[in-house]
């Protein structure tokens, strides 16, 4: 029994040391980002592998541009659309998470009622509908996930996301966080960063994006692969108008 306890103790100690080492690795990588632009993210590398295995080619567009070479309209639009309190919170917007949880609960209840009605009408052949989940992640949380983590959903991954988010906020300025985000976020299949998106959709550099163009790009961020198929859809244009109306209240870092 004593030998088993010693072995268990060594295992726990090794596990704790491994977790600490991993956090130190993340912290060192983030600290380096204060002066060195990241060449790629975990999400980008996984996308490149997916394109290679599924389509046997990698069609890729990305070009890093400094913060000053990104239109202020795009900065305002992305913050207005994705994280209105970006400059105020410390990385995690607990109010937004609570609101997202409440919306998801209501959506789940509606879907359950719909599925029950379909079963009553069509029997077991009715195809069940799934609730559409919305998130309350901030720009910093999204960056944490894209930089270092996979797309799986688990409590352990979410916990690690929170830790990396706090590291980003502690070691980088808000301006640097937004600069890295805008240069690495996905805007379509194999299309990453503001410069590539601006040239692909509007044939202009990121610095020249107007307010309406910036708002339309911001609309695409939650589901870029879906919206790139219909970038001029009524939803994109209508939602862009809503974002454009909010942009005047946003003061980018």
C-alpha cells in the first residue's frame, strides 16, 4: 500500500510539474510576441493540414501588416461586432458569457419543443434539429484559442483558454492583442488576416477599407467559410448596417 501511495504521489507531482512547464511555455511564447510577430497559429496549421489531406493542395493567402496599416474602420467594426467592451475588460467578459448561456438555454428549449412536435406529426422518422450555440468569447479569448489550442470542446480546454487569455492580457497591450488578432483571424478558406481579406473581397489594402467594407468583413468573422460563399447576401448587408451604426461609439486602442 505504501509503495502504491508513493507511486501515486510521484505521478501527481510529475503531472503538476508538466502542467506548470506547459504554462511557462505559453507565457514565454506570449512574452516573445510583444516584439516578434507570430508566423502561424495552431488553428492555421490545422487548416493547412486539412486542406492538404482533403484537397491535396494548400491555397493560402496571408500577409502581415502593422497596426498602423490596418484601417481604423476595421478595428472599430471588429470590436463593435465581436467584443464591444474589449478595451475595458481584463480578457474575459463574464456578463457576455452569462448572456450567451441564457440565449443558449432558450434556444435549446425551443429546439426541444420543435423536435417533440415533429415526432408527434411524423413519428420516429422526423429528423431532429440541433440548437445553434452562441459563444460569449472576447477577442482575447478567441486569440488564445487560435494561437495555441484545438477546436475540441471540453472543460480542460476551456480552462486552459482562460489561463492563456489572462497571460495575453498581462503580457501584451490591448493594441498588440488586436494587431495579432486582425493579422491571424480567418476570413475564408485559406484566407487569413485583414490584408488578405481586404484584397480578396474588395481589391484594396487593409489600410484603405471604408466603414461599410469594414463592417461587412466584421460580419463574416463568426462563420467565415459560410459567409464567403455569399459575401453580398441580404443578411451580411443588413448586419453590416447594424455594426456600422455602432462603430461611432468604439474607440480602438
